[in-house]
C-alpha cells in the first residue's frame, strides 16, 4: 500500500498483524496492514485517538469509528466506499451486489476496494467474491493480507 511503519504516526498490534496509521493533526490519511512489528507510540493527538479506536474495534467488532478521514479517491471510488461503509458488522456483500448498487461492474468495485485507504474503518474485508468465496484483499489474492481478511471476518463472526 505504499506506507510502512516509519511513515506512520502510530502502530498498534493486532493478532498476527499490526495496523499503522498515517495522519496529521486533523485527518487520517491512510491505515495500513503491516506484518507484526513493534508498536509505535502516537506522535500526535489524532494518532492517539486512532490507536484507541482501532484497539476498541479489535476488542469489540461492533465498535463504531468516529475518525476524521481525509477525502480521497475518485467520485466512483467514494461511492463504492460509501456502500462498503454501510455493510453492517457481522454481514458481508459480494462484489456483484455492490456493483449493482453503484451501477458498475464487479471488477471495478474490486479495484475500488483495493484502493481503499482506510481499511477496517471502511470495512472492505466484508466484500467477498461470488458464492461467498474470499476473493482478494487490498489488491492481493493470496498471502498475508488474505490471512488478515480471514481474521477480520472471523472477528466479526462472518
């Protein structure tokens, strides 16, 4: 995703992975999945709030985020992310279902999911391929990030 731990204002540990947050004092710029790495103390107040909220989610999948996210992406990507954000916890949707909602194709929805700068907060892990197959995650179809997706879905009871 183009960001590593040294680019983040805070890094927190999660089961089998870490979460890094890049932000300034006013807005979250990006949230990234990292291989397990040492936690990094918050460098500003928003980073501290992000760490607190992400930890709350990791403890309780029903936690509702209130982080200020920097506007990002194309108009189409924002429409897809808005639909993803509306997927209730404990539920999933398919790329095809989202494509119908935004009047597009499943592949375009998948590309918008892969470009999501705010995973977990905008829960793209809740989007699956047809017939409830796992599909990809963050633009990957195998490896570490799919293991993260599996953990997130299990954490949410999906």
